[in-house]
């Protein structure tokens, strides 16, 4: 069973473009560069000093990413 919270109850931010994966890799706690497409990923958005800014789930796509901010 998938324990992710991904469904239609949350608003989704779409990030498009070739550099989406590299950008997210630098902004989150997840290893985005090695992540599979179309599978939800749990991550934290980090400040430049490494502090947690928000908790999110994201799905990488062939065109970019879909991001759901949970808290």
C-alpha cells in the first residue's frame, strides 16, 4: 500500500523545464537526480543554511515536476 498523501485534495505546483530536476535536487532533502519518474517522493524544502522550510511530496515527470506542499 502506498502511504503517500498524493491525491486531488491538495493544490499542486507544476515546475516545467529541463533544469527542474537539478533545481529541486539543490532545494530539497531528497536525491532528486537518482529518483524515478512518476513515483511520489517525500522531501523537505531546505533553506540555504539547511533548515526545514516546508514538507512536501513531489512527482517527477518527463517535462518537470509536480509539487505538493503539505506543511
